[in-house]
């Protein structure tokens, strides 16, 4: 799918599919097109090209909205309603009678919003707004969740709790597309990661595959004047991707460059490494 | 669709008691009951001005308009939302008309038949004005609601002949005359109480047309 805003190509030829029970992380720098992509999928923006289907339905139709929940970043709720009333209002759009009350109560519990259920939506702090946005998106047992920066503004305990809930929901067959700058959280919950830059997917793959590469970190007595080929300078010395090479070969190269190695360790790549590397590669092209 | 439309009443109900809407409506009804001389004009002014206020408070504020984007990610439609907001605003305005007419009648129930007809006309005028105001605020926000309030309060009492007499046959007179002819107005709806079919058709056309236009505006606005 593609989408332009004037001369700016916000989304340029992105192809994406979600399968039930999968959590997909959507990461990339600001302005990469993550929010535009989510809004296209949610049906609040029309694509200029390409097609989108939500469980076989065009996005934005009533059937698609029943299946797909969207938690936008900085969601705005009817300001005079309390948190409980906001969820009740949205629940009314899904069903009526006792089922409606059950839906609203379940959403209140899912968002862990009991303590603020009587507070007006307009007076909530950012973290509670994000939790309310998540609760209304998941309301009605929707099978696809689009979460735009829903982890932002949450305290560590709430972030952990929400991550656990996403994993629990995914285990019941809910597909989640999570856009976030919190790469550690994405690394923790996402089975697949899409790295977006300038409206395009610059790298995509299973998280386990993306993160299986090893990195050798080397602590030096003194910072190097110039790193050996293939090495990067870090705050404590050097680091390099091992790829198919060995630790011994890398350390021998350092010694050949007269670098005093104090210590070394091998770690797996983090998602942050992968994202920054992918963005650098994309910028170099 | 009806369930989705009725869900919108929840917003109007909370606005009545948790914002200044209730206070403004009380002041409006109290003021008009004190100053209005004719029951028909009382019902029309109350209904139309209350409709504008109700729409401004339930649909026209920036926060309300921003919240619509999220509402429309749930299984409802722009038409259901527009219909629900219109029904809620019309109901609030209708309540004001009822209170104003009941206050005018007093405990003796004098002029009961005339007041009943006036109230029916006021309710129809409120429905037409609510639809007009809804379409206006979703196009231009509460600035247009303010303009409509002033229009109803002052200009809409004068028909095209009176406008011609005051402003003459120039461009300004023609434009103002056209506006007064097209928009819901007290001068035209004063005939509602007498059962004038043209006035009833005008009010019905505005109610249906205004809700349809509001739904179209909303649909274009939330899915660009």
C-alpha cells in the first residue's frame, strides 16, 4: 500500500500480513510512516494505491471495525465522560443490555483502570490515557489490535503488565501490531519485527532470527586512535559483529593493531543494534 | 444503527449536568419566559436557541470533534453518529421548549391549546435548527455555532420583505435575504403552529438534509 501527503511519501509500497496469535513489532525513527501505516490499516486513512483487507472485509466497514481495534497515540475521549462511562459508551456501539455492561467491565479490568474508573477521561495522565486507549481497542473481543505507541508514558510495572497482557491475548489468537520506540519491550513480546524508514520496510524478520547474531565487545585500556576494519568504537573500547568469524580471530586483529585488550565478552545483538544498523544501511544506499 | 444512535444520548446527558450547558439552558429558558410576549415566538426562540447551544456543547467543541475519530473505529457509522447527536440535541431543546411552555401556561393551564401548538412548532423548529447547527459545527467548529446563535436571536426574526425594506435591493440585501430564506428562521417557523405545510416541509427538509450533510462531512473528515 502507498500513501502520500502532498509531496511526502508517508508509506511507499509496504506489504504486510498479520496472522492470528502473532505479535508484530513496528519500529523506526520519527516520521518513518508507522502511524500512517496503522491509520491505513484501521481505515481512518485511504491508501493512494494498493489494497487492504481486515479478515476479508475492507477497512473502515462495520464488519472490519468489529474485528479490528485501534489505540491511537494521544487518543482523545469524550471529555465529560468518566473512564467507566467512556468504555460503556463504546460498548453500546458493540452490543446492548447486560452484555454491554459485561464488555465494559471486562475492558476496565483489561486496562487495569479500576482505580480511575470514576475520573473524567479529560483529567487522566498520559499513562492512563494509553491504558484507556488499549482497553477500548480490545473491547468486544476484537481479533486484531493496532497499538500506536501504547507503551509510551507507562511506568515500568504497567509496561510489563501490558506486555504480559499482549502475550496472553496473542495466546488466545489475537493478532497485534505494536508500534513503539521501546525496543526492549518490542524485543520481549514481538515474534516478528518490521523496521520502517522513509515509508518503506527496510528490514523484516522473526525476532529470534534478527537477534541471533553475536557481537564481541572489547574493553581497552585506552581508546583507539583508529579502529581496526570492521570494528566500531564504543564508550569502553570497541565492538564488532562476529558473523561467521571467531572471537580469537577478532582479538588477534586487535593485538595486531597494538591495542591493549583488558577484557572481552560475547553478547547477542539487541533490537536496538539491528534497528540502528538497518537505518545506517538504508541511509548509505 | 438505532442502538448506535441512542448511544450518543449518553454524551448529551452528561453534558447537561457536568458542563455549563445546563446552566446556559436554564438562563435561556428563564430569560425568554420573562421577555417573550407571544407563546409561538417563545417556543420557537427557546427551541432554536437551545438546539444551537446543545449542538455546540455536545458536538462542536474541539475535543468532541477529535473524539469522533476514535468513535468511528468502533462498529458504528457516520450517519448513526450524526443521527444520534441530532436526536440528543433535539431532545434537549425539546425539553427546554416543554419547560418554557409549561412555565408560560402556569398552574391554571390557560391558553393550553395554543401553547400545545406552539410547543409542537418549537419542537419542529428545534429539530431543523439542530440539524443545521450540527452540519455547521462539523464544518467550521463552534465559531459557526456562535454565528448561528446570533442569527437566530436577531436576523431570523425578519423575513425577506423586512430585509429588503431595511437593506434595499443591493448585493448585501440580496445575500442576507437569500440566507434568511434558506436557513431555518423564526419568521418562517412562526407558521408551524398554524399547521402551514410549507413551513413543516422546510423544517423536515432541514432536519433530514442537515443530518445527511453532517454525516457526509463526518465520513470525509475521519477517512481522508
